[in-house]
C-alpha cells in the first residue's frame, strides 16, 4: 500500500487532502526527474462565488507543480485537482491547497528554497538551475520579499557608520550610500544616491529628537558627509576611519618611493620588490633572521634592506620617518603626539607627504576623535566587500531596486518565514 505519510514528510507537503498514488522516474529534457502523482480532494462547504451550498463534482484539472530537488533529482508533482460546480450560480472552481498559491505552478517550498539560497554568495542564475526554475522566477521571488523590510524612522542608534559602494547604472548617482549600527553591525538602510541633497532629504524623515540621539558617526574623508552630519546630526561627533587616514599617509610615502624608483634605474628593482617593507610598521620588520635576498645577492635581514633603501635618498628617509611616527601615534592612540605631528611644519619631506599632512590638518579634529574613541568603519568595509562579491558573481545588476533586495536578504534583514 502506498504510504501517504512517508511521502508527505519526505517532500514536506503537509496538506492532508492530497493522496499520493505513484512515484516514477522519467528523463525530461535529458535530466533525471522524480514524478510524484497525487489527487487533491477538498470539497468546500459553500460556493466561493455566490455562497450557495449545492455543489457537485465536476471532473478534475491536472496541474504540474515544481518541487525542490530530491536526492539531486528534479522533482515534479502531477496533481489532479478536483473540480466542482455550483448548481446555484453555475460557476466552476477547483479545490485549493496550501502547498502552492492559486494559479501558480511553483510550490511554496521551492520559493522558500530560492530565498534560502539567495542568502548565500551565489548567482541567481545558479539558484534557478539548482531549483529547476527560471532566472526571472528567482528575480520575482526576491523582489516579493521587499515589502517585509521597513526602516524604523522613529529610532537611530548612538553610533553610526557611513560608507558607499559602486551602484547600478539605473541609480541616480554612480555610488549608493549605506549606513549601519557601529555597535551591533546591523545594516539600517541602503540609499540609492550618496549626493548631499538626496541624503539630507532622506535623513530629515527622522525627527530632530531621533537625530539628536546619534552621538558618533564614523566616515571616510568625504566632505559632503561632514556637511550632512553638521546639518542633520547636531549632537554627533565625527570620527575619521582609521584605515582611510593611514592609507592617506601610506599613499604619499608610496608616491615618493615611485618617483625615486623612476628617476634612479639602479634602485628600480630594489624599490619595486621591497615596497611593502617601507609601508609596514617598523616595529614589525624582522631584524633577526638572515637570508640571501633577491636583488642584493647577499645575506641580509629585512631591517637591513629597509635601512639600505632609506640611506639612498634623504627625502625618502624623512618621509618614511614621518610616516612611521604617524603610524605609531595612531596605533598607540597617542593624542598629543598625533596632534603635535599634524600641527608642526615639515620641510624635509616629499611634496606628496606635505599634501597628505595638509589634508589631515584640515580634518584634525575628526582624526583626533579617531584615536580618542574606539569606533571604526571596519564592519561596513566588510559589508561592502561582500556586496562587491555578490555583484561580481552575478556579473553586475541592472536594477538598484533588485540589487538592494538581494543585499537585504544576504544580510538577513528580511524575515524568512518557514514553510508549514
């Protein structure tokens, strides 16, 4: 005897009105497919059209429903739905089931599986292939979950992280804005445009009382964000992100090295092969282990290589020493030393480093806040990296609306209900 309970539990089809009659294996379009046949009998008490109670059986309607894969086989349910006819109004209707929406041939289990797969770093085309559905179907399923996510405009956390990422072509700006809670690391919202006017209009949707609740905002050196904070968040302290501050000085040192490298052909290979040693924290450069080094052809430690390179040019050496002093002040959170370096005049360093110092001096108040408080943009940089991975795997997105929905699902910001 065919056991309905085993089949319904295996396929997670909990509708008691379905009687399974057969399971067979077929080859459809060159793919092994498990075909389950069943009959749905679910006679209603009244007519859904007129409310009449005189209802007669009126044949069957065959429906082919796609199910999630079973043991790597595509699965299809050939379901015979009982049809009924109301003797009062003369209209016909079909028995309903909870495993699939009305006028749909894709099971709710399959749609739920598509959303679960969408939380992984995988393209939507691959999701469609796994579930034996079309890419457009996956697209519609993802977009249908947008209504379950709403930004709470009555609350903002104490500390925020601001950043941006490369957006889609249909977005108003080239970059889209993203911000998150600096403590819980949860994304709050993703905004299509990072331009100042657009962001002001968005944040004014929060009341002044809510905006005053924000005490710290971490950002990179993007001046419109500073204007935004000063206008919209009167109580917030601006904190420059540590990575961008250090990168500003590291880029200046690297440009100094490249200029020397291009002007001195004898040092070209040495400066090119060991550039990372110059950017590294001096305290972490090894001076104990000796080996035969490339370009030198003699036994040297890594510290010896750094000393040799710095001895070749006075400007490079002074720039390097200033860079290391800044690195030490930032990493040890020495406010006085950092402030003293930024406010001092540096004559013997490269023009690139002078420009970097002037930029840092312009934002000195916010850079001092960086060493004073423990907040940084590390978490939102990680979020942006994951967003870039999703975009690269998918070979890009055309619709910002759809891209935003996929990101929200990826970071579990949309509640996914279990299929009963």
